């Protein structure tokens, strides 16, 4: 089914958001923001030192219809490390960076904090931004920075008005 929701906040708690699959294995559940904001936003706390970080999994979902003035049209992630399994992130837009996904590692004074987002068997398609139409990741220069990982993913047909259409990984000096 399709759920019309915008600006869904997900924190650093143990949670799995799992949709049903079609017979061919593709996602059958859509979360559509209908251009009323981004679909998901994750902001994890960096103070005080946490225990075990929450495990957040997005599984077998279509994330679409996000539109924002700023960063992260579909999904905005700040200093969190969720996993996306068999998700399609499509038809999202923003005026700045990361039309489909925006990953930001902001960890000044928090060496335990990370932004190691995992994408496994995902498709990031048809998103638009100023830069990083599909995905944009960056760091404020502390620790290892934003370290997204893509395994068996397809990133295609994303556009950018002034930069990279697919994936832009902006690093600080000394980071990779």
C-alpha cells in the first residue's frame, strides 16, 4: 500500500521499518511525502557518550515524494548509521544537496559518533538536487567523517543543477 506521510522523525533507537514485498521481491509499500517535506529525518544525539547505538533498519520500502528547501529531499541523516535493505529512493528533490539522501557527520567532541550508513540491494533513481542528486555525504572534519557504503545498489538517472547527479562524497582534509 501507499502511506502519505512527511517529515517522519526516526531517532537512534532499535527499530525496523519493514514493508511487504511484491512476488518479484521489489518493495510493495510506498511512503510518499507528496512534496510536503522530506520523507524521513534522522538526527542522532552525540552528547553524552551513548551506550550501544540504536539499530535502525529500513527494509523493503519505496521512499518518494520528498521535497525541501535545503538538504535531503527524501532522507536526511545527521550523525546516525542506519541500514537500508531492498529500498527504492525515488522522485525526491531539494534546493541544496542530496535529493535522494543527505548524510552529514557532525561529531565535534564526540569520537564515538558515526555516520556509517549502509545501503544493500537498493535503487536510488530519479532524484534531483543542486549537488548529489542521488546522494550527498559530508563531514564537519572530525573522526572518520561520513562513510556511506553501497552494496549491490543501482544509482541512476539522478540529476543535479550545479554538481554531480549520482553521488557526491565531500570530505574534509585528511578524510577519505
